[in-house]
C-alpha cells in the first residue's frame, strides 16, 4: 500500500495544473506517494496536459461532478494510508508535504492537517477557522475586509494567527491531509456541496468522530486562489451561494429560509 495519495481536482485550469504538477515533480515528497488528477470534463486540455507528466494518473470525468464528487472519485481510486487533497492552483515548495505528513503523524489526536497557505506575494491566507455560523461569518467578513484594505492591525493579527499551531474547527481544502481511515469513517466529502464549504463540512464530520483538525505553519504552500473561478465568475458565485444554502439547510435549518430569502432579494440565486 502506498503511504500517500495526492489527489488534485482540475477544471479548466490547465496552466495552474501544469505549474502545480511541475512543483511536485521538481521536488517530489520523500514519502512514498502517487499523484492522481481528477479532471472535471475540462475543455482546455487539462487532462492531456496531466497525462504528459510522468507518473501522474488521470481520471477524466465525462461531466463536471463538482469538487466534492471529483475528490471522492480520486480517493476511491487509491489505497494509501494518507490522502492529500490539493488544489490545482497551488505551488508546493520542497519539503512542504513531508513536513505536513510528519506533523500529522506526530499528533495522534488529529485526523487531518492543513499547512500555512500564502498568496503569490507571500501574504498569509486565513485558511482555517471556527465552524461557519451567521455570527462567525459576519465577524470573518469584517476581518477579511480589514485585511484587504491593508489595515495594519488586521495584518499583524493575521500574521500572528498563521504563525502558530492550533486546532481550529476546519482547515482549507486547498491543501488538506487526512488519514484514509478517518476520511472513510466520515463518509468522504458530502457531494451536496458542489463547490465551496465542503472542507468545513468534512472537518465537522471528522470532529464528530472525536478527531481533531490541525493547522500547522511548519509547512507553507502557495495558493494562487481560484484561477478556474476567474474564468466563470458569475457561475462560481452562484455555486458558492448554492453550497452556502445547502450548508445552512444541513446545520442550521432554522436559518436556511432567511438565507434563501436574502439571496433571492439580492438576485444571487
């Protein structure tokens, strides 16, 4: 059995996918591993580009099944002890995956772990947090707006928070390492979430099993954030809203009608 399966879902992001695979090929993890690209019926030659990379297995889906279902297809096609869900818009520096694997192995209470994510300029991403809830979302939006406008205190807070290890409620699915036994016990990713919030839900499923979710800055991965989304911004926003609504129906059914009405009034559904 291979120790690690790296599952990369791609949708019309050929350039980013090639860069991601190139970073893995330039400095492959020392841990025995395999790389599986699951292509969601891209029209830009992503599947062929991945096939051209030695050692990469490609699962070409005949239609876009969404992020959760595509990741599940990659998980089911492998038999490793560990699974790394990795976005196609990431660049993995040398040693990052090995450091993440070693840290998860050392924290027996953790079922999953995520690294520190940074953008192309090296600014840390707030890639973890508390369970999504109306009040938590409001606070997070206010914090993100302060960060985006360059508020110095908000930026200092961001750098502090992303420089220390923690057990948050969730870590980003852009780079999420999980034990297979825990992933399978959790039922894999919930395919009701076509795009967005599937990582929050998946981590909640792990926590219900009594497992913790680890954020660790011992590994840093560059996340170029949503190049495939950029080609279809309106469609991506709609998919986000549908996942948002599905999340509230699952966890906060009392709030779901209000969210639905709010989104309809704003023309976002």
